[in-house]
């Protein structure tokens, strides 16, 4: 079962986190060459605009307010999220870490979602 599948479309931050993660991996999978060309050579990550950073920080503030995570610093939450996204993107297809989720995008999104919530103090199972 997809981690965000049980969430209604009511704008809950937990559903938004899953959908954002899913979209990120769809973008990465469909545009690998562009993602590699725009990546910072030192970090191998594509830099974010200030607007994207602000939106991501807002999402993590809302997750905290909703009781989904316990981490209090939105900038730290963003850094953790982006690091986990990067690591999940680097896993080879068929890696046991990706589990049994349907398709490469779904497997990477599920792994990232569960790992981020756990790392940021999420206390209830999501998935």
C-alpha cells in the first residue's frame, strides 16, 4: 500500500509530503540527464530556489504543527529530507532497500517518506 494512499485530498501536510516526494522522483526519473547537468559538482544535488526552500520549510512547519514530526527546525528538516531523497535516488534499481512497492518511483518515494518521518520524530506508522 502506498504510504499516502489513505490520506484524503484535504490538504493534510502528511499527504502533501508523500505527493511531493512522489513528484520529485517522477521528475528525477523522467529527466535524469537534466538533473545531472544542473547538479552542483561538489554535492551532486540540484540547488533549490529561495521560493522552493521557503515552501519546503513551510511544509515541515505544518507537519510539526499537525503532530506528524517532533523536529522543530524547518531548515534542519529540509536538509534531512533532501539528503534522504538524494540517497534514495542513488540506489540501484532492484536494491533490497526499495522493497516491494510498485514501480521504481513508488518504491523510492515510499522509502524516502518512511525514512524522513522516522528521522524527524514521526511516532505513528505511515504506510
